[in-house]
C-alpha cells in the first residue's frame, strides 16, 4: 500500500515539496556565497577552508527541510476517512511505513540535490560530499519519523478544506519546532 492518492491533493503536494525547494535554494545561495565565485569578497584561504568543511552547511539545508515535513500532516490529511484505514485489511504498520517512505522520498531527493549543489559550488572535498549527503538524508528520515509520531499524537481529523489541515494544525507547528530543535 503506497498512499499516492494523497500526493495528488494540491495543498498537500505544495506543502510536501515547498521545504525541499527552500532547501535547494538555500543550499545554492550558501554554496555560491562561500565558494570561489563569491561576490562578498572572501579571502581565498577562507574559501579553501569553507570547501574543506562544506558539510557544516548541512545545517542550512536541514533548516530549510524542517519548514514543512509531509509526514506531519499525513494522518490528518485522511480526515473523516481515517476509519476506513482502521477497518480495512491493511496492516497499520505497513500503512505508517508508507507514509514515512513518501515523506522521505520527497524530501530525500531535495536534500541530496541541495547537498550536491552546495558542495559543488564550494569546491568541496569527497569527504564533504559524503558527510553532507549522510547528514541531510539522516535528518530527513529522522524528521519524517518525528513528524508521523507528532501527527499520531495530535491529529486534526475534522476539517473543511485541505489547507486548514496542512497549514493550521498542531502537528505541523510542533513538527516544525521539533525539526528545528533537532
């Protein structure tokens, strides 16, 4: 069971991909600002230092990803149809794993793109590439797990439109603060 029907909902899709796009933009801007083509006048020896330790820029990328995790609304988006999941022959553990997988796939791709972009613009080392990808993908997985746990504890199942649950639920706010705290 893979919840692809949820991704077609426009508000849910925009919420799912927005933090990944922000992470890519932030990674690209930071890579350009602290790379060899920097426009802010950084001395060349400092640029070499930033290239060696480019993986520290993962903090910028994970901050962008933490803005909106799809898993933080994946239970609430079911709304009044949640009883169908409980009464269906689908194993609840598989259903939750599918929700986590969807969130991890959507944001994981964005995290990898943002990581590679940032390190490439900073002329980073191979170690920086490996560490950046491991840190950001690890954060995406941890963020998805935290988001689903928070949403299981604070679901908003009674809503009139999808925007209400995607933008105005306790699970989203708590997940965002938890992600930034991680």
